[in-house]
C-alpha cells in the first residue's frame, strides 16, 4: 500500500516586495482575495486533499500568520454575546487542531529548495505535499486533491503543470517531456527559469507538488541553481537522474498568479464573480464599466 500524503509544507518566508508598501507590515499571504487571506485558500485546498499536518516555513515579520491560525477568545466571545453565529462559523476554518500546525524559520533567503529543506526534520520517511500560496487555483475538485488521487496510481514525485506562452517560460520551472499521456506526463528533465528560447517545452511547473522524501535528501547537497538560489526544481530533476519516476500533472482548473499585481486583480474579479452574495452587484458594475470604456473609445 502506498503511504498517504498527510503533511504539507507551505513556504511563506518571502518578503513579498512586489506588493510594497502593503507588505511592509502585512505578510503577502495575509493579503485578501475578497474576504479571505491567500493562505486560507491554500489551507482549504490542503484539507480537502486529506492533509492533517501543516508546516509553515516562515521568516521575520510573519507573526500575523501565526495569529491568524490561533484562537481569538475576545473576538469569539463578543460575537457569541451578540448572537453572530454565522460569523462564528466563518471563523471555524481558521482554527487548527492543537499540534497540527508547525512554524519553522528560514533564516536566510536561499531559495525555494532551501525553504523546503528547512522542514526536513518534520518529514520522516513519507511522501509530502508542497503548496505555494501565491498560486491560487480555482477548481471544481481542488487541485491537490486531484493530484493525491493521481499519485495513488503512480507513486513517484509529481508536480502540477500547465501550458504557458513561450515568452513566459523563463519565469517558471519547465518540464522536459518523456511521454505525454494526457492529464499525466512522464518527465525526463526539468529546468528552472530557462533562458529565453531554450525551454524544453511550454509545460510549466505550478506551485503544487507531491514529493518523495528522497527529494529532501537531494536538497541536503544545497546545490545553487538559477538566480543563485537553491531550487526545488533541481532537487526534483535529481530524481530523474537517479532513475526514479517524476510526473507532471495537468490539473483541471484555473490558476491565478497572485504573486503578481495583475494576477491578484484577476483573481479578485474571478473570485468576486463566483460569490453568490456579490455576483449580481459586482457583475453589473463590471459590465457598466466595460460599456463606459467602449463608449469612450
Ligand atoms: C517557483 C518555482 C517554479 C515554479 C513557480 C510556479 O518560482 O521555483 O519552478 O514554476 O514557482 O509559480 P517563483 O515563482 O517562486 O520564482
């Protein structure tokens, strides 16, 4: 029997400089899509996939994340007193079972591979997931759940993947495809942020991974890669070198790059429109705005 994936690592140590000045005092992961912070979307997705232990790799100035997943006795008491049961219910998704969440500090910003490696002592000999909260994925069945189901069939290591325009390839980890089986591709190589024009395909790695503990061993070598950082992509590519299986998984869903301002705004519109309590008013506003713009042209 293949071991179940019950632990997930959330690398949340980044400074979020693209969102300054907001991120001067608010961690990027607490920035809000409609009314929920980015990290809540990631946690909900992990829970839907059966994750029971949540490992945050943080850095200085991320206290707001720890508080967010703690109880808020005064707030809860005041809501209870005022009979706000719906709001109390809303807060439930922010509560974690005692001991289910761990925070590890990444003391130096040495890259994504290094961040994942910082959590190595909390992962024993078991497969684990990695979720990058910047990549928000809207999907009928949450992306990590799709992957956990696929992983039950394949084993190995698996990365979420999607097609990107060739001119964008140098912003991603890119897969070199061995065999394309539709929703699943077997991988013969992976390159982090290839030079323009040298990408082996247009299949990019998106921030969802299911990895074997061997990948953590590969990271022990602390090999510096693209951008002078320790790259997770390189540690996964080392698996292929060692003749172990790596798969790309074409998830069903729409991915938003909430690490960029344009992506964040697009996600805000999409999630706003998908909310029954906002849909009508918001879509009237958007169509009115589009009509005004067209008339002005
Ligand atoms: C990271 C990974 C990259 C992946 C991307 C997806 O890059 O290193 O392989 O394609 O996330 O969002 P970053 O965006 O942190 O530079």
